C-alpha cells in the first residue's frame, strides 16, 4: 500500500488519480476542506453577515455541505436548513431522520416543507398520474421543478440572502453536457458556482443559489464523509431515478473519467471559460409574477402551476406501482468505483 504524500508515514486511505495523490484519512480531510473555503472566496459566494439557507436531504453532499458551513461560517453568518419532503415512503422519510439528527448535532435550525402541502401532490402521486398518462413525461421533471420553486419561495420567506446547495463537480459537469446535447444556451448561462445569468437579478424575486462544493468530485465527498464519521443516508438515489436522462450522461462521464482522469474538471473549466461569452444570453420571456401563485415566471403561469394543471386533468390515476426499471438507475451509473478510495 502507498504511504501518505504528507510524509506522515501513515498508510494511504485514498488515492486521487488526477495527481496522483495519496492521503491518509487525516490529511485527506484537510486537503478536502481547503478547496471548499477557497471556492467560497474565489467566487464570492458568501459575505459576512448574510443569512444563508442550506438544502439538506440527508445524503452525502448536503451533509458534507452542512458540516463545512457550520464549521467555517456559523460565526459570521446565520444558517438555516431546509428539508424538502417529496413524499416517497421508505426513502425520503428515512433520509430526513438522518438530516435532522445531524442538524441537531451541529446546532443548525431546520424546517421541513412537503411538496404535497405546496402543490397538492407528492412525487409518488405524480408517478401514479404518469402511469395513467405516460405522455406527462417523467417524475424527475415534475419533482425538480417543484423542488426549485420551494427552495426559492422558502428562502425568500425566511429572508435568506443566499441558498446553498450540495451540487458537486460531477453534478455540474453533467449539467454542462446535458445543455450541450440539448443546445440550451440560456440554461448554460445559468450554470456556475452561483446560479444565475450574469447581470440578471430577477428583480429581487430570486434568491441566489450557491454551490460551495462546486469543485469537489463526488468520490472525494464520499471519502470525506466516511473519514469524518458522517453516516449519510446511503440509499440516496430516488427509487424513480431510472427515469432521469442525467443517468446516461453520468454513466458516460464516469467512463471518460476512468479512462482520462481530470475529465470532469476539464468540462467545468470549459464552462468557466465560456461564461464571459454568455453575458448577453438572458432567460427567454419577460419576468413576471405567476397569475396563480405569484412566483417569478417567464409566462403568465409558472411551470410548476402549469404542471399541476396537467396533473389535475388526469382524473383516474390507478395506484399501481411504477415499473421497476426502464433505464439505468442513479446508483448503477454512479458505479462501485465511487466507493473504492484506493
């Protein structure tokens, strides 16, 4: 077994192929934490005195995020966690118990918002509607839109200046390629460590979302949690995740990363080089308040409200189980290599 690069003579517990670097558990956690605080400084994600909302699900990314924000920013910023309950039994309820445990331990106050209470449907009920009318699309499209709306509404209600999410390097690289494949420049302009097109403030209707883990590979987050003893909810992939197009992109990127270490960093760096050329790309349509709920929208009816109307129109929704699988799952496309540190 290789020894730690920090000359501590300890056996390496993780090897980072893009170095290559070898670290013992103690020196790896030190190595991991530095880029997070550096990312916050480099991209000016947080300012002293700001109230910061944190999206906490109980998974590896959000718990690492909550731990690090609590460690480095609790004294200079007010932190408050949001936990979104999609209403998926045996999945989100279990994960939220983990999230609450750690927020209590780290003294981060939290609130839980249920999609059912806000939109009238849980994600499980959305899936039943899709079973009855497959042309509705995928549950991921509904759930993602609902979740983003809840994040923004909650952050505004709480008076948050920023809302931090656990998006990591892998997530960002996947999003870049998905927008390339769909030729979606407006969405590409929206990506980055601080979500939002350059110069677009949304007339104060949007709370900026920040990604402190923006430059952290998923594999390293898993290792960080393990070495810190953070027992995240391990079955973190949604049981309906096989519907997501993202899984195919993740699978492809992981294959390239295995063959050419550093690929994910390169994809995200390409986006950063491209961003200055996207400054004139603005969201389509004129920003206005949704006529139904008042949320910011580019059309008279915001996307979540339009989606609710579609769901309401499906009168008969048999409560049969969703097909067990129709494509690669989130867990399958992440691959076992994400848990093999050395």
